[in-house]
């Protein structure tokens, strides 16, 4: 009997360690997510009782071209997609290039790796405020160094450039660490054999390096896309969504509808959030399927 009781305790022990994390996951993720989906089918102002309206919110943002909500959703989604298309290639390729250079074991390799990783330790708010000063039209470092008078936050394409530079610099270290670890695991004898066979430069990179790191490469692409679809803090602080709402991303509209000035339209905000979540989910599933096919 004592042995049976001991075995039961041993089986329960892992679940006891997992319980606090599962509880937090339930309280702060699952319940809010499902309630948000429910709220997307209601007319709700955050304070009163939600009133069920069915698909009305979705019909408005997808078919009612004269509605303000329609314009906000599609303008916000368009700007978010523009940011993802511009930012993700830099966020994936730049750390890969740096990792390849560091893989050649230059002097001070660890120091450079630490410098590149350092911005990741700071919050996006502090990083954005730093770059906000660097790009300042009157006192900023760039205009002062190059003798220019660029209105970085008030004109395009400069407004997008400031946001992309800030985002790439902030996230560089995380992707760099992934690539450095992946490159260190490549069989050096394969690279040496390819060099002896005459493979050099881009051929060696494309046919040896890329296949060897395809899983971390795809992982980095997925994580970067998901992260950048959730862009919010950088345009909020740097451009306020300007000029002419050209950097007003979808999460900014969602936040203003739910928590901005005036009467809350939380039901509509929830519908937009649900649509954004579905878009991110579909993209992630497609990329995961592609990763599985490459493994087979």
C-alpha cells in the first residue's frame, strides 16, 4: 500500500509544478481570449452588459464601405501589412549576415555578440524613446551629422524608415543568438568538402548553410511575422500614426475603439482583434506546414 501511495505521489508531482503556470495561462490567456471572441458578436461599451448582435460587427468591417469602422479596419490592416513586408526581411536577413560574419571567429566575437544582444534587454518603450531623440528634426543625431533637415516623423517614406530601424535594432539580438547557435552546429567537414569541390561564396551559402539551418530560419521567420503583426508601441510613440494616418496600424485603432476617448466600442474592437488573430493564426499554420514538408 505504501509503495502504491508513493507511486501516485510521484505521478502527481509534475502536475503540481505545472499547476501554477496552467492556472496563469487559463486566467490571463484562455479566458480573456474566449471572452474576447464572444464580445466580438456583441455591442458592448466595457461597462454595461454586452448585447448580442451576431455577425453585425463583422458585416460592418467587411461590407459597409461607408462606415468609419470599415475604413479604420482596412487602413489599419494595410499599414500593418506594409510594416510586416518591409520589416521582416531585415529582421531575418540582417542577423543572419552578422551571425555568418561572427561564425568566422573574429577577435572580440563575444563582445560584438553582447553589444548586438543588449538592445533586447530593454523595453520597446525605452528603445523607441532613444531613437525618437536620434531622429529628432532639430536636435537629432542624423540631421546634425549629415547636415540635413529631414522631417523624419512627418513625411513618408521617412516615417516608416524610423519605425523599421527602431524595430530591427531592438529585435536584432534575439534572432542573432538563434542563428549563432544554428551555425555552430553545422558539420564543418561538409563545408570543407564543399570548398574542395569548388563551392564558394553564395553557392556554399545556398546549398550548404541554408539547408543546415532551415528549421531555425523558418522559426525565425514565423516568430518575426507574428511579432510584427502586433506592432503598436513604435508608431504610437514615434509618429502617432501620422502622417495622415499612414502609420496608423490596426492595433492602434483597436485600442482607441476600446479604451480611447469617448464612448467605448469594445464589441467592434473585439471583432477587429479576432480578425487579426485569425490572420496571424493562418499565416503561422501555413508556415508550420511548410516546415513539416521540408523535414520530410
